């Protein structure tokens, strides 16, 4: 599998044909590197392949399957792909894992490391499973005949979100056609979930805070993951559904403000249809970063139990009522009353709706119906 000059030419020809035919590209990587005897000519071939694969980002869908060794410059290719499948015994590294471990004491280069770093979206045990993963991606990527009732009720979501630290993928399965969900980069930034579903046959991207991990708080990695996914959806004109339930940003040592700001920019810059559903908490910078009306959402829906405010109730109420609490004969009772009042008034979705920041407060059982009708409004407009 060592790359030669002519080997590179064959690969470039296939990529060029895919571009001309507007056809998806699937690349299988298992190579020990380039043919050293060809020197700079083989290296030039590497560069031309990487350049072409960079150019096709957002033009034609590219799925990469790492089935063996993917080392050195070749390791850039999975990073360019829209979706990467990796065999469990495959290797993916830029610098030799033995050198990295000797210098830093960290294990790298294996499939688990690539999964945790967000380079691999899924790890498979066998070639057959990898082929199925590629098929699942393309099935989710394209429109299909609707086989699930668009008016199916989703009352079960009430029970799901009533549990602290619930798994948001259970909510996604409730709203998606037949519960189908192809997750992207599930091992990276697990506090946010991204992936593809169908809604009445239409492919849609989903971005959701994950309360089961770190309470759904955002951080730089979560913002990076979500921003990349929005860009993917924008490239292929795939609508984005955002499920919001977060207190905001986690406290990080040396927080990367540039990476965190990237998520707001991705929503604001995207031309894709964007529908946001606030299922629980939506506070401060977290609210603005997760597809708010003011940062690019076309439609914003909220559950009656949602909380939308600059600060959480237990923080905002105490901050605003500090003097009242201090002068009270029963500070604990006063504090509790202020928190309850804040939650019912200032953090109520009703206030947000009255001021135009939320388009509708919906019955949880009608979630799927109203998400589909919101999407259809824009899709029909586009068809005309």
C-alpha cells in the first residue's frame, strides 16, 4: 500500500471524476506510507491528493474508512472527511505513537484515541460493520420516503426530561423517523451530541446539550464539535434542529474563548434552516450560543417547563434580592420565595414569548408534529 507517483495519479483521477459526476467519495486507508525511493515525487503526490480532498469539502460528501495504518501526512485525510469510520485495530497518527509515549507518557495512534479526539465518528469491529456504518451515513444523508407518521405524538419525552441527568439521545430517538439516529464524533466532547436524523423523510442535523455528561454544560471542545457540524450541514443545505438544556459554560482553566465564540459564529453565518427547541435550561452565554433567535435561528420553540434567563434562578434571584434577603427575619424563606418568583416570572418562557424571543410554547406531546411543520414551512418556500 505504499504510495507512489502513479498511485497518487490514480487516486487524483478518481477524486476528479467524483467531482465531475457530483458523486460521493469513499476512501479506504491502509498504507505504510510512501515509496521512499521515489523521494519528492511521491511526496508531491501526497500533497496533490490532500489538496484535492480539501477542495471537495462541502462540494461532495466524503466518507473515510481507516482499515489499517494511516500515518504521517495521510492522517490529514480523515480530518478532511465529512465522516470517518475506523476499524478497532486500525492506527491513525501523525507522529509515531512510540515517540509520543516516550516523550509525553500518553498513548496515541489507536482507534480509541482517534475516537476521543473526534477524528473518528464510529469504531467498528469488522469490515462488514464498517461497510454498514458507511451505508448508514449515506442513508441518513439523503432524503427518503417518509415511513413514520408525521403526527406521531411524543408524550414520552415528558418522562425522559423529568429525570436529572437524562440522556438526550432518548429525546432524539423520540422525534426522529422510526427513532433512527446516526451520531457524529460520539467519543469527543460528550457533553454535546451531534448527528443526522430524518424528519418526515427529510435529512436533518441535530445538535443537543447532553445533561447526562457534565450536566450539559458547554466548553471549548463542545463548541468546536457543534460548530464543525453546523458547517457540515450548511455545506450540504441540511436543516439544523437544536435541543437546548444547559446552564451555560463550564468553568475551565485557561478557557479558550476563541473556540467557544466559534459556535455563535457558526449559527450566525449558516444559511441552513435552523429550528431551536428549548427543552429545559437556557441561561446566559449558553442560551445565546445554542441557536437563539438573536444568533440565527429561524424558529424558536420552547416547552412550558423551559427556563430562559440571563442567570439561573438560584443565582439571579439572590443577586437581585441580596438586600431583601439580608434584611429579612427569615433569610432562608425569603431566598426560597425570591428564587420561586424569579423562575415563574423572569425565567419563564412566557415572558420570552411575549417579547418575541420565542415563537411558540408547545405541548411536549406535539414536539415531532411542530418540528416537522416548522421545517416544511421553509422547505416548501425553497421548492417554490
